[in-house]
């Protein structure tokens, strides 16, 4: 009986230790998830920290300077930009979509319109504002670090066209249908998709520029990636999921089903192009880093994804 009793004690003791280890692991995981949620929340607060009234006043000043050139404007389509970016992210990050007056633009190519907008704004706005343009938009950067982005558009019989990413032509857009598609998917994800997209853009902003996805492309990928999503609806869970899905989706041109361009990622070339394969690899590496950071319960590893090395 003594042997039997000892065996029962050892078994009980072993199970108790396993239970204690599991409880400690669960507590540690819960604590890490809380810290990670706080980190992502702090990052989002930074990206969203824009004075809406000040943005409005600055937009009004810019539009007033350009008023003779414009037909109409559509402001803050989906909530404004991530603070202090140096590249254009796409429709949801545009502060104002400016529909230019076609009769005033004899040469209506995107480069010529952007150059003319920049020249007029330089002449009519205070000199301390840094004004420049890329392939898609004019960016005004103010002494306090705020950037405001102005995207020109022209009206056609089919709708609106905006400068195409990575080339000198135009892409057809339908802002309202795009907003509806993104809003619907965001609602399906308990309101966590838009914050996840903002965080994803911040991470993508640090990869080499030639492989950096445009914001409009990221948004379109997110709409596709989270169709029927049944995972945990937190940014900590959705971020690595996005990058894992994007790794696969980016290999082929993604069709835009919101009434805009047939493909939103023509700048990456045809299916399985070299740039698509490299971009896919980079997105996969980011997903892996996120999974590893969570497995190691390392807040520092997660934070390193959002900041460039000095």
C-alpha cells in the first residue's frame, strides 16, 4: 500500500507542478498581451495625433490659394494621414482630393498638374511651409512637423481619375464605393481593421522604397485579406495575419472590386515578377518577426518593427 500511495503522491505532485507551470505561463502571456496592446495603442495615438481644426484651417488656406484652378474638393476622405509620413499612402490617407478645372490645364498629365499646383502654392503660401510633390500628390510640411497631402483629380465621363502610383498616367477611382467597402470590412472586424491598416503602413514605411506598397494597395489587400476573418479581433493578432495573407496575395495583381482601377498594383509588374517575389519575401519576414516577438513575449522586438535603426 505504501508503494501505491507513493505513486499517487508523485502523480499528484507532477500534475500540480504542470498546473502551476501552465498557470504561470497563462499569467505571463496575459501580461504580455496587455503590454503589447498598450504599445500598439500608444503607437496609434502617435499616428492619429493631428489637430483636426488646424488641419482644416491649413486645408482651407491651400484651397484658397488654388481656388481658380479647382472645380471642387473632397476633404479627408477616410480620416487623414499617419503623422509625419514622407510618402503618399492612398485614398484613405488623403487630406483633400482636389478636382482640377480641366479648362485651365491645357496639358493634363499628372506631372504637369502636380508641378503647377506646387508652383502656385509656393507663390501664395507662407515661405516657412515646405512644399513639394511626388508621383501622386502635393505635400505641405509645416514648421511644427504636420504634413498635409493634396491629391489632384480630373473628371471624366466615367468618373474621377487620380495620378497612378509609380507611373505618369491616371487611375480611375470611386471614393465613395471605396470608403463603403473599407467601412464594411472594418465593421466586420469589430472596428479593428482601420487601426491595423495604420500600423501595417507604419511598418511597411520602413522597408526599402522599391518594395514599399502604396497605401491604397495596402488598403485593398486588407479588404481582401480579412474577408470572412474569424480570428481574434485585436491589432496584435490581425497584424501578423495581414502580413501572412499579403505575402500570398501580393504575388498576383489584385483586382479592385470597388469600381476603380482593374488592378491597384500595376507598379509591381505582372504575376510573379521579380519585384513581387521580393516584396512577398519581405512581407513574410515581417510576419515571422511578429510571430517570433509574440512567442518570445518581447515588447522590444515588437517595438523594433516600427522604428528604423539609428
